[in-house]
C-alpha cells in the first residue's frame, strides 16, 4: 500500500498542470527563467493551485492566474508594479499576491503594463502603469500595490477588461465604464483633444440589451450581449476608420466567445471566424488558402459619417480539423490560439518569439497542432489556452470537460 501511495505521489509530482511558450525575457513564461522558448515548457504553478486555475490573463509581458478559490498569482515583467507585490521586480515564476489574502477575487485582467482585479463584493483594485490614467485613480502615477478604485466603491463591478493603455469595467447594473487613453476612441466619445481620462466615465451608445462580457486589447474594445450580439469600438477592426461608440456587427451570427488581438479578432459561433487582419508580415486571413468568406458586413449596422463603401469587411471562417470542434479561443497581439473538444491546442499567426509553440519562429497562416506532451494529470481533464502579447499559456483544469 505504501509503495502504491509513493508511486501515485511521484506520478502526481511528474504530471504537468500548465505549459507556456514564446517570449520569456521578462519571466512571463513562469518557468523560472528569462529566455524565449519555442516549445511548450512546464509552467511552475505552486502545488496549492494545481488543478484550481480558472483563468489566466496575459499582458504585455506579465500574467495573472486566478484560482477557483479566489487566489491570485502573478509573474513576469513588474517594472511598473503591475505584479502587485509592492516592488518593481521581474518575477520568473507564479507568486501569490498576498495583498488579496483577505479577499475573494472573481475576475482579473492584464493590460500592457497594468493589472486589474475585481472581488466577489464588487470592489475594483488596480496596479501598475498609470501614465495614461488607465488605473482610474485621478492621476497618472504608477502603483506597485493594488489599490481600490474609489469611483466604484458604491457600485458593483462584475467584469473588467484591460487594453494596452485603457481599461473597461462592466457593472452589475449593466453600465460600461472606460478610463485611460482616448486616442482611438477606445473608451467612448470624448471631448476633442482630450488625450486620456484618469477617472472612469460611462460609455454611451448601447441599445437596450444585457451585456454578458467585455473585452479589450491594444486600442480595441468590445462587448457581447446575452443574445450573442457583438459590439466593437476603438481602433478600426472593420473598415478604415476608428469608432468612438459601440457598433453592433454581424447581427445574425449568434456569437458565444470573443478574443481580441491588435489588428484582428476571433469570434466563435459554432464555427470559428476571424475579423480584421494579421498585419505582421502580411498574414491576412482574407487570403488564407482555405478561407471561406461567409458574410459581408451590413453598412446599416455600422453607420459612419464617411463613405461606407470602404468599410465593408468579410468575416472569414478559420479552417478546423475534421471531427473536432473549437470550444475555447484566445488572441495575442498578432497570434491566435484555440482548443477543440478533443483537448487539442492549435496556434497560428505571428511566431517570431516561438509563441506558436511549434519549435521554430515561423509565422503560420493556418492553425497548427501544438504538442503539449503526455504528462497530463488525467486524460479527461479540460485544457484552456490563453495569450499574452508574444507568449502563450495552456492550463489543465483537472476537471472533466462538459
């Protein structure tokens, strides 16, 4: 019996609960080192959170892991205090954010150099770079410890999403707020020549709908309502002009998941589609060999003051392996990742730092299968994938997929 128990313990120790690959020079791979890796490497999750990680947020060069117990671990670049440990050090392995020991965190997000955390009671905490007012503190100073955003003290935050230099917040009352850079319209309609807002401001323009989730990356913002209607604003993903008001797009699609990159977005609606383009090395899904144009944007849903003929855009179907259905998606700056119902991880797009996990630094125009090894804790465990700017993380939840 003792020998069997020892063998089981040894097997558990050898099992890999999470993997990371890509850019690692700031410690963002969480594997204890400071270098890029072109193949999946074990991410050094502490034993206390193995099998409990419910979400990972990838930023410019840092990451945040949230567990089902409401604990938060951060690692990677900390030069602006975005790791929340009270210093500005880079940390190459996941480290518990002790500030939240007496809180239950339910939502996290990572921007380029800032981080956000929402509690089960609706409080919002922020830390990191504040040079564009993206911390919502009323100034542009950095913070190396999480602080509560006073504006929301009497409100209830349920979701947050951080872009490169802006932040979005969804309240329980269904209102959406933004703060930070205004350069591309990403926090809604602002006063002319106002470069940033350092206090939260409501984003108008949503119709009578129930918002289910919000998204941000680069200078893009998006929201998805409970009926599957997608709204986008900020830097132009569709057409040539930025938009400072939420606009409904592809109204008949019935979208279930969204992932934003810097120049592209992924949307899941039974099938997986791409909006926009991979600008890096001209990887444009509009010219993928097996791309299938399925719908052209209806200008009536995206009216602008400019000529609409230049703003029509094609929604492109992403090729998928026969017999496997995409169930989870993620996007970095210019790369994408997906997981199928078989637990297979695919990546494509920009590969300069090895963020595709294929053993090289090549770009890929179609999804490629990633080998994350055979040391999973159990074969039926579900795998989720997450992207930072130039790195990718896959986490085994330890739970059976639905």
